[in-house]
C-alpha cells in the first residue's frame, strides 16, 4: 500500500490559531529532543504513551508543557487520539495535586483608584485600561491588542441606549458560526465610562493601539501601583491584569445580574472556566484589605470624579498623517506613544508629580482634601 503524506496538509495546520500551532511545536520539540537523546523511537501508540510518561519523570517539564505536548502529538498524529491513556491519567492527577494560584479579583472602585492614579501620573491611556476591563470583561491580551479601527459606534441610537462595539479579531477557528467575537460597552450601564471611551476612540488612529502598552508593561505598572497604594500586602495578595476581568464577574453578580448573562457577555466557553473567575468572596476580602488601608473614601472620590481624570487623551499620532509615510508604503503599524517623558519616567520610577486634584475636580473643601486619592501624595517616582 502506498503511504500518504508524512506531514499534515496545510489546510489542517490552518485549522488552529498560529499561536496554538507555535505552542504545539515548542512543547513537541522539547519531547522529541529528549526522545532523540534517550534513543526512544516510538512507533506504536503504547510506545508513545510510555515515552511521554518517561519524559515527565526524567526531564520534569512543567504541567503546561506536558499537557501541550500530549495535545501536539495527538494533533500531528491523529491516529493516537484518545489512545495515550497513561499520559492523560498522569496529566489529570498532576493537575489535581498542583496548587492553583488565581488572580485576586479587583473591584469597580479599585479600578477607578488605579486608573485615576495612572492618569494623574501622565499615562491616561494605560490608566483607563483596568476600568475598561472591569466594564467589558475583556481578557487582558484582547484589550491591549485593540486598535482604533476595532471600535465601532453604531449610528442612530437614542441617548441612553448608545454603545461602542469592539471587534476582537479573528473568530475562533473550528466554531460552527465562524463569526468575529465582540464586546459591547453600553452607555446606560455607566455613562461616564462610555464618554471616556468615546474620547479615547476619537483620539486614536485606526492603526494604533487604544491603550498604548504591551502585556509586560501592563503587568509591571500594575505591580508598581500596588506597591504604592497597597504597601505591606500579604504574600498571596496580588492584583494582575486578569484581576479586572474577575472584577467584571464579581461586580456583575453583586449588582444582581444572572450568571448566565454574565458568562455570555464575558464569552466564557464553559461553565468550569467561568467558575474560575467567580470569586465574590475573594472580591469582598480585597475590599476589606483596602478598607484597612483607609482607601475606601479615595475609591469613592475617584468614582465620583472619574471624568475629571480623563478630560481628553493625547492623540496617538500628534502632528503625523498617513501622507507622512515614505513613498510606496502604507501607514506604519506601530504602538501608540503617550508623551514620552511621562511614560519613560513613570516606568523607570521617576514620574511626574501625581499630587493635586485633576482638572475639573473639586478638592478645595475639607472632604475633597481628605478623600482625594492623590492629595498630599508623593510623586509617581515613589512607585519604584
């Protein structure tokens, strides 16, 4: 019998996302390198099964690498699908015994406090990101990839029923509908956040990022803000980019919205993955911790004066138009830059002064002076 192709057709490889294919090749490469060094040449499915278990015992890969390698082998060798029983059993028991660390859920007030602090430090685009995530439930990777062309304002809607629709890129490959996923920011749920998002969209070029940061920058800046606003936190207290997606769930449940509606809006594929983020008790414990730091009045002030912190956004391409591109080239796809000096100094811990009330905010009275999240506060350089 004539043998078929030794590699998968291109149409099969294109059935999954490029990032997944890259992860398969990386994890599968770790296994094949070990197999070559160990002299393993599996041919039957039992040989593959035993080789995978031996690799896990001898090379001690991470659980994620081991699970990805199993999925990669079953993808590139479909005949092995559902036959690697020993390897699957090891992976499942390994997952049960591993202590899972979840991100602490944030809250609407804490997102406003973080956002107002970053806006006062000169990075309003990044400051609006946790607030935006907490209202839309977007994954951090989806949010930081959003560009100006992904935001659509449907015309003809009456005031109070207006919304902004955000396209989230390619549809999930393999789904029956094969439609693009989207998130909606409704005016009626939070008019202030809707108006701020409008200003952000207007100030952003179609090809530029809305929030002007990478995941690594987002993670580092959140860590700096936490060290400044919430010093001496417990070892297990850590607010990450995923905390604001968890805040979307906790705040929605506390507001009385049905779990099914929240899960659909947040685009969780399964009930089990949704329950990972459903941590109302954790959200309340975070609020309790912030209360011990006497930050509840500051959160309330930030929520009440949110628009004053984001009166406008710097244009993503100040003084530059598409015609400025070199001849024969289209507009460059580049990362948005906020004012360079503010961003560099903030990242390096030498930021501009974050003290004082925002433009349009009232801190002249005693209540404002006591509650203002940045009143008498040190500069953003204290975050280093």
